[in-house]
């Protein structure tokens, strides 16, 4: 008996996959609406001021009247300006010293706090971070009062412990004003970077450290050969932040010493303020020349960022 099979009827299942347009942002109305506020904010508060500064650096604007095109005259003045050269040197020295010391000290403090008891770590982290919670302007004012030659707390403490011979006008001497500002910067910022390193130490696999101790590695060897190399990405971020902060330093040296004495603590940012607004010297403002110095700082900071980024990518 022959069996006849029913003809196989196949129904094509409806394709439920909808062809969607790529979410490129610009081809989607909703995405465009989300992007527009950010683009407007960037254009008004970042792009336009930067382009305006570039334009002013090529003019003779003084902030009061019209501006005529002056070409690269302002950049040529920098070559023969002794105060600009001194301010550039102060900025470079400040950046190199603070970047080195704040990176090393914050890492060492993070390793020490991490190696101690867990209960006391909260206290140490809080005490070390407290200075970073104070603004740089308030920090500069407090230290300026404390370093006053006659009534300052610092000199009085030296006298109280029998070191009265070390009393000094710390902010009034060209040899000590910049080191003093660097010390204040270390006091204010080291705790913040210590907290960054301490958070990174929580991601280090404890099994690796235990294996090193089993193999006979001491605390110093373990930190130098295992922990520090694993913190390398964080070190690069901290170095980049310190470099950028150093190149645009303004608050501490302006509040504590107003760039003096004899421009011994004058940074490029404070010198730009002095030129642009006339400051306390009563001089005629020079928006054009101040803008030119701002452009130089902007380009140097951008170049430093690119070099650090390329160095980081090249080592990966």
C-alpha cells in the first residue's frame, strides 16, 4: 500500500527584524537634540574664547578701544621681554618639581596607608585629604598670614623650639619664595593624588603579592617590583594632571606673593593677568600681549598632553 505524503507547504515566517537606521547621532532627530546643547556649550564657552584669544594675540588691542591687526608683533616682543623669560623659567621649574614630588610622595603615602591596619587607614586618608578640600585661594591666604615675618605662626614656632636663627621672610626673599610656594602646593595637593593611588591599590590582585612573599620578597621588593609596575597607568594620569596644573599655576603664587619679589615667583598665568588687567602696578592693560602669552601656554599644554599620550600609547 503506497503511502502518499501530504505536500509540504512551507510558510515563510515573517521577518521580524526591522531594518533600523544607524544611530550616528546626526541622522537621528532625537540624538541630534541631545547633542545640540553640548555643541552649543562647547562653541560658546570653549571654542569661541579660544579663537578670540588667538585673534587678539595678532592685534594691538588694549582693552579700551578698537584693535588693529599687528601680525606676529606680540610674539616677537616675548623674545626680548626679560619678565616673560623669568616667568617661563619659574613655570617650568614649578611644573617639574611639583610633578616629581607630588607623584612620588603621593604614591609612597598610598603604599604606607595601604600596608597599615584597615581601621586606621580611614583616619590617615581623611587627615591627608583634608588640605585638598580647601581651595587654593584660601590655602594661599592662610599660609601667607602664617609666614608673616614678625607675627607669623611659622617663625614663632621656630623661636619656641630654639631655632630662632632660622627665622626668615620666606615670601620676601627671591631665594626662598618659590620653594615656599612649592612646599605649600605639596601640602595642598599630595593628599588628593594619594587618594587616587590608594583607590588603584584596591584593584591589585592580592594573590600576586602573596606569591611574592612566599618566594621571599620583602616589603620594599614587593612594592618596587610588583605593586608600582601595576600602578603605571595611574602614574601616567597623575603625571599628566600635575603637568597641566603646573603649566597654568596662578592661585598660590598670585595670592601668596603677587608674583614677587622682583618677579621671582611670577608664572606665565600671573604675568598674563598682570598684563591684561594692569593689576596693582597701575600700568596700561595690554589685551593683545596677554592674549599672546595665553596662546603660548595653551600650545605648550596641548603639546605636553599629546607627548604624554603618545608616550603612553607607545609603551602599551
